[in-house]
C-alpha cells in the first residue's frame, strides 16, 4: 500500500498531518482543501478547521510528501522521494485525472537554464492541461460542438 511506502519519510508528523497525508495518498488524485476536510471529518468524526488543515498541508509540502497542483488548487501525494527529476503533470480538464511522468533530460535542461540565471530551484512543477485519452475517446462523434464553442465570435 502506498501509505506504507511514505511512512519512512514521515518523521515526527502530528496526528493531523498523518491523517491529511493518508487522505491525500488514499485519494490517488488531486484533492482540494475542502475535499480533504470532508474526508477527514468523515473518518475522524470531528470538525477540522481550514486553518489547521493549511498548517498540515504546509508541513507536508515542506517535506515534499505532497505536491500542490497550482492550476487546480489541489494536492497530490508525492509517494516517491524528492528527486532531481522533473515531474510533469498531465491534468485532464474534464475528469481531473492526473498522470505524472518523470523526465531526467528535461530536469537537466532546466538545471542549465537555472545555472545561467543564477537561479536556485526550490520546487519543480510542470503542468500540462488538456484532455486525457479516456475523455478524448468519449468525445469522438461530437467534436464539432467543442470546436464551435471555442471559435464562436464574441458578441459586439
Ligand atoms: Zn479525462
């Protein structure tokens, strides 16, 4: 189970931090703060204040145990240790599915650019937004509707 793999890196997490981590790991997809709170309250039967949640999320982010998907304002478990690889997130706009790909060649390119700029990299987040293969397949037969919506001229 994914939870066991991350336990090693937990260190001295508070009980709430551990619960938050379990929820995010268990979800297997990006969860927003309110989704996390709903799950926490369901499992613990207690109220969780947003401020407490954000504190826990801050700790987990700092330790690299979770990643924030900036464009969705959601959190995803980082089951593997922080590496020098660049994580590329492919995020489906339609169903929210996320595929993560680690690319070392890209990380090297980024390192070179950062060196040239004298920039110290903290976190590496590369997000691609679009449509996953499943949603794309389910669209076949009705693509015109989408094209029309995009190209429809704005009313003057
Ligand atoms: Zn999709």
